[in-house]
C-alpha cells in the first residue's frame, strides 16, 4: 500500500475567517486525513501585517507578507482566498488557477464580479474554483444542486441565501434585537465582515 498523497494548503488572509479555517484544519487534521485518505500540510499564510497580534498562534516561518510565496509554492495544491474585496482577490485567484491549482473562496463579491473570467481560467488550466462557502452561509447547496439534482431543470430559486442576513433577521424577529445590535453580534461571531456592506446592502 502506498503512502497517502500530501495536500499542501496555503491561506491568503488571516482575519477572523482565515484564523477560523486554520484552527479547524489544525483541530480536525487527523479526522480529515483519516476520512480523506490524504496527509494535510498547512504550508503558509499570507498577511498584510506579519507583526500584528492574532488569536491563533502559528510559526513565524509560516507567515509571509508576499501572497505569491503562497500561490507559487509548488507544494501548495489548495489556495484558500480569504482576503475579501475583488482587486487583489481576483489577481491572486487567477494566478493560482492559471497554475492549475484549487482555489477555495467565500468571497461573494469576487464570484459576482468576476465569475465568468474565473471559470474560464478553470476550464483552460484544469484547476478548480470552490465557492460553496460564499452561498447560503456555507450550507452545502451548490453541491446538492450540481450533483444530487443534476437531472432537474430549475427556472428560479428564491430565498435569503445569505447566512449573515438570516442571522440578523432571526435575532431581530425572534429576540427583538435592533438591526445595529444584531449586525454587531454577527460581526463578533464572524458571520459578517468588519465592513458588512456586501453582507447586508
């Protein structure tokens, strides 16, 4: 029996979501490796400010200010784009996809603004762009529709497919919180970004 394949993972952005991803992958590493039959190698994290104090402690050798060090590392197979916005996120996503890598993103703005260009790069270079986390608060709806309902034809899907809005509306409706308080709580829980414009406008 051959040794399990190693999957190198790099993260772009180490805010609330990036640190949450790192913690989850670290805490669940052995379970994930056992279930997936691979070895997980958390390689590097690109950040704006390497000296910034963070709740999650990682080795200084795993932190870089240069996103290309993460993207261009031949041992990184999966790039988690968690920087938000569209300009740099698009540049970094396309750079990784042009190398045939897998990019995982929860970036709604990136998907909406540059989806066709991103999927063109996927088709051309054979990588993958996985965006399930950007839809419906991470509910696995994309996979269910793509695979489980492939024989069906949908003309319209209606709903509030935004976890942040669902949380805010639930807290306002069921618990009487004001919009401002519910939004603040969503930010504290990591559901909403520090700049919640794309989450709630």
